[in-house]
């Protein structure tokens, strides 16, 4: 029977590589967003606030952009679902010992990515801009970040309302990752 030191001594360069691969396989290289914990074990998600100024001067002379109604309510509901699924934080409605997540919708944009030969829009991208602030139970700001969710769609295969659902899902996922993941 061959012991480990004899095995490494015979062909050191090749055997060290095998040993390294073996140790990595045993140790695991997994990735999870559930590993990071705050001292608070719960989070309160405040209703998302709409801060888009639809009467601002820069919107007055630009092309008319339709704004989806109640997108902030849909985003709030999706955030609660996403935190329940993707994190170890318990979502609570009221608690003094909980993290607090505040989000503000600051922009909604629709861009045309591709045109047909007759200059009609064929593919579009929706962008939802959100400013998120994570506050500790002591009242200090832990994170403040601007998040941009995106969804692209072809006009002949998907409606804008269906693409808005994808946009809300993407934005909620990005916000949850920004809160839960710590590099």
C-alpha cells in the first residue's frame, strides 16, 4: 500500500496537480447567496416609491414615453417573493430588530434595439432604474446602490406587458442579490 508522501515524492509536479484537484473536489467550490448573514435575521421591505417626474423639463421635449401604471406595487410584491425564496432573511411587516429596505423607482425607459426594413421597431429593451437603500436596525445605512433591471423583447412575439413582468423579475433579483451577496 502506497502512502501519500511516497505518492507525492515519485512524481511531484504531476502528483501535486492531482492532489490539488482532489482537495478542491472534496472542499467544494460551490456558490450560494444564502451564506452571508446580517446580525439581524429579518428584513422589512417598505413599499416601493415612484420618484419619476413625468413633468420634468427633459421629458417635455423628448418623445412621449408611456409609463406602466402601478409598477412600484408589482415590484414590491415581487421583492417580497424573491427575498422569501433567495435569502435566509425572514420578511416581516413590522419589527424594530429588522433590516429595512427602501426602494425608489427613478426611471423607466424603452429603447428600440432593432428596426425592420421598413423602419418599424422590431426589438425593444425596457430598463427600470431603482435606487435602493438598506438600513440596519440601529438606523445606519449599510448599502445604497442604484440598480438597473432590463428586459428585451421582440414586438412580434411578446407584448410589452409580458416584458414588463420579466423586467420586474430581473429588477427584484438584482436588488435581492445586492442585499444578500457580500464579496
